[in-house]
C-alpha cells in the first residue's frame, strides 16, 4: 500500500535548486515591485542611476562608470578607433635609428609594422623588443614581430574587451567592409569609455588649465578648458568674452561639434579632435600651424602676417 501524497513528498520530488536563493522579500516589497517595476529601457536605467546619485546611494564617479558600461553596449570599434591617417606606423625597411626616433617621439609601447604600403600591416612590434636589436644587430626585426589582430569596424566594444582580456592582447587593427585598414584600437581606448581619460604617466599636466604637454611637443587640451587658459599657454588672443570653453569656440568656428579625427585651424593653432564623449569634445591635440611663405614675406617687409607667428 502506497503512502498518501504529502507536501513533504512534493518538495522532495521537486527540490529548489541549490543555486537559487530563497526569496526573502516581504509581501509588501513584492507588491511594490509589481506596482512600480524597474526600468524598461536603457535611458530609464541611466535616469535611475542619476536618481541613485541624488539620493547618495552611489557616488558621482560610480555613476559615470556605470553609465559608461551601459552606453558602451551600443558602441563599436569604429566609434572609438584611431583613424588610419593618424596611426603611428613603423616601416619594416626603415633604418634602425629612424625607427628608434619615432618610438621615442610618439611614446607608444606598441606599433603596427607595415611592409611597403601602409595598408600592408605584417605584425606588431613592442617598443621594448626594439632594444634587442640594439644589443644584437644581427637580429632580424621580422623575427621580433607579434601577430597582428584584425577586427571589423562593426565589432562591439563589449566583445572586443572580452577578446583583449582573454587573448592578453592590447591592440587590434580595425578594417572596413572592403578589408582596408580603417584604424586601430587599443584596450586603453575601450577602458576610457568606462573610466574616462587615462592619463599617461609621462605627461606634464596643469590640472587647473586642462592643458597637457605631449612627448612630441604638441599639447592635449581639454574641451572644457577656459579660453583664457589657452590664450595664456599659447600666446594667442582668442575671444574670451564670447566663449567660456575652447570646445565651444572650435564648434562655433566649424558650425557644429567636430568629430574625432577632424581638425580646425584658429589663429595659427590647429585643433585636432582626439576624443569625444557624450556629444562633446573631450580632448583636442593642439599644435601651431607652420607659417606660410606669404606670412614670412610679410614679416620680412614689416607687413601684418595672416596669422600670429608660431
């Protein structure tokens, strides 16, 4: 004679999975969640983070990082890559002294190496490996190259970051739909979308002005830097009354917010966009525009130059 079916037997036949914790919420808590469900869209989730910050549940930095993670889900390698014309490449056939000079000038730790055309990338050279050639000149530079990783422009940043971590690789070459080199992207580029700009330990930065001196003699200027600070640093006379920030001034000159890789010349200075975030320019690379022959002739004759002298 079989035993009658009991609640204990039912629980034994259908046990709660060990990895599923018991729901310890009260009936009131579950009722509130049912009446006021969580966010249904990414925008609502970001608004919830802003509300959490206002209630001091999370700090401003935590909120910014969480928003970066959320927004990064929609971003691709093509959105944050360094465009091909701005890539610093090494020519496998160049003399050693020329290669070493470029490595010192740019300050990068990894370089794509090409053979012939710039699109013909044959590998990645670590700057520290170049020192091996100095100690053993008989070494062939080709034997020191690491395999290059190629990714499409459409590759999502989340997936790319996972690949960087699993493969212990820090740089990838981005190619377009035709297989042509579109640019390059590093793990630092991806992480900066989460944590913000990562400063180089070799940079000399004035924290108050937002102006950074780079290894090649150019400057990195924050988009929200005061126009007065730029005037003082470069000895120019940009209009301080009309614009509060240099980003606003450059956008006005162009007629819109410039995109990454675009450059605008203002009063003898070239403002090249290094990084954009949230529809605004985060960093410019600023250099002086070389004086033209016409300007030099005007200076020789005492006439007014077309732009301030470099």
